[in-house]
């Protein structure tokens, strides 16, 4: 860790920030985290630590207990290696090749035009900092770094029994200091596919590209309750209201880039009679003003464009277009139900995350989240109904379980007492409406006692992602104190 790349390496606590600085310098979006994994393996090997890798690609690193703590319960420190690759439309960045450029912005660290990767890079940095330290008191330590968490939890799905020995797992993928998590939502991906026919665009039509951008976006679990707008749904609303009167024909619909991020931007390429292009411009401008009035308290930077476009495909056949617009406009989105048991927590939600267009089809990718299996099943049924009415195909994949809260969790009580001892008040004990890997870990390791905590990270999964500097030190202090407080084996 001798080479530093940015000003953040000078922030306290140095061990975490220096590792995070290095992490930012090595590209590691989901599906492309191998270079960073190899760096970590090489570093850990140089430290004389025991390093292994399972067939899925997860990295396991062991560190012996410090003197006198050999009889403590074993602890697994866990983070995921990959990050969400999101950038602003005008940002030139290849996540598979280019480093993240972090910088200090007042009380926060953020990145230039892209996601920062504090989710889960800060947690990963804390795990490596524990491995590097000769001062922290701890029992036997294992570090588990999983792959491809953001794009399908591939590493967690592939984790098998026998690879871990620890009794306690500390997940570092939470994003609010002062909160400790003891449960999370499960989820499933849904893909609705519309088979389409195309017709030649009439000679007296013009083609235009309608753009809607500038939305806040964010994490489709943590931010779904905020009322932030979904670009896909806003464009669907406009099309549903005006396609017929304008004799508008869709050529291409493109919106969002990740099923687990609220879409910030969307684009529809359309053909309209030349005589209607001024009316289209007028209606789209009015719609922009309407959205600014409706959503101004939440979305204060909505931008729309209506530009000339060149196209290589014909327009959707009338019947296919009608059923696509109707289905997308009718598709549920956002909070479906709040929890009755846990105040202020979303129970079930749906994010209409990504829409892509091919020559013969349009695909809508959604992510359902729920704290309860029946809630997830209900939304699956709703999507089935929408697809059936619209003559579309629907397929579900990648289901992962939630993490059921355990009121008798020993590590939860230890964390609570440790936190109160440091700060004079208890932490908020929470359940998160997002997918943590803990639910999947419970299948091969049903007796593993788990909690999740971390520093404050705002707007994960968006280019506005940022981590609050002072909470990183609080997080580190909690990690050190918690490791010292781990009880001995029975």
C-alpha cells in the first residue's frame, strides 16, 4: 500500500482510506472485478496470510488470532468486490478500463461523474485494514470477499458449506452510521418481453428523439420510498397520453441501465407526421413543466430534449405499440406495501429498471423486493397479469431469500452494548429493504450469527454516490471495538 492516487488517502483513519484509494484505482464493475481480486490475492500473499478461492471466484483470507485471544469465537468479515457502474450521460468513462476519480467535497467523498464504489468499497477497505493491522486485538479472523453481488449475487449464491469456520459474520454493506441491520429483503428479477413487428416509416413523417434526464435515481431498495421519479414510467405516461393524437410511432425505447437502480434517464425515438412536429414539441414542453410542478420537491433538475434523430429501423406496428405503451403505463412501480411489523420500512416494492429495444422485441427488466415471500409472489402475479393482458412473455430469475431477523442474536446484543458504551446511546436496530448477501449465507451456514453495519453512504448506485468522511472513522472505531468484544467459545 505504498502508492496513493488521490487526496483521499490522507484522510483519517488512514488504513481504510488508503485501501479505498487503491480500490478506486483498479476497475472493478460487476463481472469485471478480476483485476482487483488478483491485486488483493497478491497483497494478502505478500503479508503471509492464508488465501484461497472457490470455484465461483470468491476470495477467502485467514488471519490468526492475536496473542491471548485464540479461544475467541471466529469472526468472518465480509464485503463484495464489485461496484455498480453508473455514469452521467455526458461523462466519458469505461468502467472496465478507467479508474474511479474520487475527490473531497466538503464533508463528503464523491467521484467525478460516476458512481464512487463506496458501496461496498469502504467495507472491503475495512476488511483489508483489519488484515493489515498489527495493533487491533481480535480472535481468529476470516475475510470473505464475494464477486458479482450487484449484478446477481453470484458469489453469495455460489458459496458452499465448508469454506468458512467462523461463528459470527460481520457484513459491511450497510449505508447509515448509527444503524445496525439484522434483516433484509429478498428479491427476484422479472423480464417482460414484447415481440414486435415493424412497418416502414411513411415519407411524410419526421423522426425525433425525446430525452428525459436529470432525475436523482438511486438505489432501488434504499431509496424506493423517497418518491423519486422513474424515467421509464414518466416517458410511458407521456406516450400513453399523446401517442394517438399525434399519430406517433415508436422506433426505439431505451431507459435505465441497471435493474437495481431507479432509472435517471430515458430516451424514446419516434416518428410523427411532419405536420405534427410542432404540436409534439409543444406537448413535450408542457409535460416538462407539469413534471416540474408535480415533482419539484423531490426532482428539481428534470431536463428534457426533443431533437432530430436518424433511424435505421422501421416503426412499431400499431397494435404492438399500443399493447407495449399500455402495459408499461399500467405496470406497478415503487412502494407496493409498507411493513406492518417494522415502522417506516418498506415491505414490498417493484422497480421498472431497464428497457431495451431490439429489431424484433422490447424487453422490460424489473426487480421485485420483499421482506416476505408472499409479498414477492403477489407482485410476480401482478406482473404476470400485466404481461398476459398485453400479450407479452414474462420470465422470472435470480430469486434470493431475505434475511429473517433473529431477536436472540448474540452478536446483535454485543454490537448494541458496544455502541452504547462508546456513544452513550443505543444504535438503531434495523431491517433494510435491500438485498444483503446474509440471507444467502444462511443457507450453507444456518447457525452463523450475523449483523451488518457501515459508514454513511448517500445515493448508492448513482453518479451522486458519496460517503460521509467523519462516519468512516466512527465505523472503523466500531469495527475495532466489536472485534475486541467478541466472546470466547463455549
